[in-house]
């Protein structure tokens, strides 16, 4: 009878024991680390991966992932150095390299890095000209990566790459650039045409000089033209024949 009366107490004790057991035993993946606090004080070093014992309630654990985070920076309104308003978005690749700092030095490292990326995007790209923003994308990416990484280093965050994804221009600027591109294409076409005319004139000048030095070449050209005319059908063509070609016949 006494055993039956103690059964609820044993069940409660067993339940509490299971709760403690589940709190104490933790399994961390290869890419995870546990930053521990013993009565509020930071542990000596992060624990994991694998089986980790946390003696709750005296010890507390914060689980941190070491994998690279791909953060998409939303479009930002930017005024370039030459006073052109554009919208620019980017993507930032970063990861935690020092889990203790990521927990202790900043409240939420994901949110903090996101906000820092947005403000840095506006400040760095705002110092560039529109042409630089469109043509020197790689240099600007390196500048963004360097600035963001300098600010996140005290948080134990390493920024490995920043890429500007898209630059949206206002409609009037797109039309102006289209007109500029069309004018540039027309300019190149005219230059190419002029170069072709110059080459043709040079070739004709050289041919005239050759004919002037060797008149027989002109006669050969006449004969070639006569051969081409002979192939034509259903047409009568009057072709002036040089007197030099028939001079020998006139002497006879």
C-alpha cells in the first residue's frame, strides 16, 4: 500500500530526471558549435561538434552555425556622385569564425550584418559615378567587401564576398543612355564607312598609277570586259573599243 502511495512521487521524480537528461545531453552537427555560459560567465571555449553535456540549469548553451550565410540585401535608393538616383541591390556572403564574439559582442549578428550591409552599400556606391557603377563593378565589390569585413571583424564575422546584383536606372536615364548608345553606333558606322572609302580611293589611285606605267594592263581590262559582255543574252551593248587594239589591223 505504501508503494502505491509513493508511485505518483516516483513518476514525478522520473519525469524531472528525464527533463534534466534531455537538457544535459546535446548533439551538435559538424558545422555547429556551442557557446556555453556557467552561471552567466562565458565558458573557456566553444564545445562541439558531437555529444555535448550541458549541466542545466547552472550551464546554458547558445548554438552557432559556422556555415556561410548568403544574405540578399534589398534594393537601396542611392544618389551617385554625379547626382543620378538609382536603385541597387546586392548579395553578401559571410560566416562566423569566432562563435564567442558572435554571441557576446553583438546581440543578433545576422540582423546587425544585414543592417551594416545596407548602410555600407549606400555610402560606398554613393561616392561613385554612374559610369563607374556600371563599368567598374568588380572594384566596387571589393570596396564593399573590405568595408563590411572591417566592421564585422570585432563580431567574429568574416565577409568573404559582396556582389552588386542589379542597378535599376530611372526611365529618363535609360532613354538618354539609349540615345547616347545609338549616337555612338552611328559614329562608329560613319568612321568605318570613311575608312572603307579611303581604302577604296587608295586602291584606285594605285591602280591608276600601274595603268599609267603599263598601258597594256588597260587593254587587258578591256578584253576582260568584252568577255563578260559576250555572256550576256537578249541585250545589245555598245562598247567603245580603244584604237590601240585595232591599230595593227588598220596598218594592213
